C-alpha cells in the first residue's frame, strides 16, 4: 500500500521533475491514465468493509457488473470497467465547470465491485445491496456503476435503509419509466426497479421523479399505475419546451417535497443515442450530454445526496468509448459538485489530499 500514501500528492504532468530516477519519478496517480492502477481515477481501492468503516471516506465508487435482468441487448456487466477506464487525465483533476480540484476537498475511494456471479438475479441483487449498505454505513455516499437498471432496486433500498428514519426522494433520468410490474413474468428485471422501490416503501411514489421519458414504452396501464401512485414524470417533450434547467428545478422540489435526502439514478439512455450509443435499449430524441452534466451539477449542488448510480453502459455497442466517457463525467460532475459544496460551507482543503491517505 506504499503508493496509497502518495495519491493526489504528486505534481501534475506539467511539473517535470529533473534529475530523478525515471523508474520512480512519477507516482502511479500522476502517470498516464492507461498505465498502472485500474480503480476509478486511480483512487485508492478499499474493498473491505472494515477498512471503509475505519477511513469513513466522503464518497465510495461501487461496481455492480450485473446485466442478467435486461429485456433486450445485454452487455452492461462490462460497464463498470469501461467507466473506470474512460478518462485521460493524470494527476489531480481540475473541474473547469466548478473551478475546483475535487479530490483536494473530499475523500473519494473505490470500494471495488459487488461479488456478483452470472445467471443469478436474486444472488446478484443481494450482494449489490450488501455492498452498497457497507459503503453507506461507513458514512460514504455510494456512487454505483452499473450494470443494468435492475441494480437500482437493491442499491437505493440499501441507501434508504442506511438513512432511516430520514426519508429518501428519487430523481431518475431515463428514456424509460422502468415501473412495469414484470417483464415476461420477471419481477426483478431492468424494466421494474422503480415499481419495486415504491411497493417496498423504500421511496414514496410522490417523491419519485422521472426525467427524460420518451419513445414507445411503457404501455398505458403502467402510466396509469404511476399516476395512481403519485409519481411525477417529466417527458422529453417538456424538456424540449421548457428547457432542462427549469424542468430539473421542478424535479428537485418534487423529490424533496417531504424527504430530506436524494438518490440520483441515471440511465445513460436518457441521452440521445447519437451521444451515448453504447447502451442496450437506445431511444432516439434524448438529452444532450451537456444538458445532463449541467443537470447533475444543478441537483448535487442543491440537495443532500445520499446515493447515486449510473447504469446501462454497454461497451460492446459503444463507439470510440464516448458513452463510457460521458458516464465517467457524470460521476465526476457529482463529485465536483460535492467538493464545491464542502468549500462553500467553509470546509478546508485537504492538503493536496496527502494527510488522510495513509
Ligand atoms: Mn432504465
Ligand atoms: Mn432506459
């Protein structure tokens, strides 16, 4: 773990040391992204619950490499690795959007993957739920990399359990409502997690807010169930008419109409397939990448975030890694907004991240 003590600390590549041994002159964190460690942004890997509980990071990345519950094209099990790899920055990243080097303000680790196995939905969801609960109980905000969207049921259930008796609201970006009762009789598919979350009581229907729905699914009876249970639904046509910022402002208010904390679930297919082709059920006519990234900054900057996931990245259908890249940036926008809030609240910068990395 010797190099764990030096992450964040080194120079950016612009500062070239001279006269040093070339074998050791750069920390792994400062080497190119395609070299060395494969954790999210080369952050320290803390896969053990006891180590997480001892460190109590602000945020922990969790992989949920599970896609046994899809209704159409599979492949999102390879999403977590693709998202982790989808950056080209070396050293401490600097958000030009928010004017902050996020890792200098908050402690972010990679908690590794939930130990899923193929072809076993029940087991996969159980281990994802346990992994997310370990992270949340360690005081960290879990940011879960899917995986198909069925993982939101175990993930958001774990977050709701960890914050109880405080209540959780949901902002859900997606082309699809994912609120069916079943798909071909399967209750735990990626077309049903939102109904399971509401039926189980993890989140009240009236605080369940969906943004970006479009296309030709679900059928009228599912929309009627959603109406009966009070879900607030913002179709893509409303974003076209009012603009994303106004719609997202309403979504925040609706999700927090009662609850104190927010779970943010982002299905990458909320984006237009021209900007995010690497997904299992692409639906034309979606949001722009810049609209979604701005929406994440808007939401995380305004609410208390309890958990987040980014799902349905299926690298086999991707083109030039652009879908994985925008998913990675979704995570970075959230982390940067959390860091900016820490600074705005009068927090102190971690001295180049060094002091807490032991
Ligand atoms: Mn979905
Ligand atoms: Mn979808």
